[in-house]
C-alpha cells in the first residue's frame, strides 16, 4: 500500500472482477483497508466461503 499512497491520487477497488468502488485515494483506500482487516480476522472457513460466494456471483452455471 505504500507504493499506492506514494504514486496514486485515484484508486479502483475491484472485487470479483467487478468495480466495487472508484475515487480519491483518501476516500477509497481506508474502506478497502477496513475490509481487508476484517477479512483477515475471519476464520479460514469463513474466508473460503466468502471466496466461493464471490465466485458464484461471477459465473453463470448452465
């Protein structure tokens, strides 16, 4: 994140291949860091479930 802060003024938060948020670094980065901190506190099982749900929302199974 140090390099992002050093070189960027705007940032795009992309989650699951979708644009979750875009804007000024000072507005978006704290939200992403809060999400990341919360995600890391989840159990491995909860992290896996989150990823599976994200994958399911990205792909259409026929």
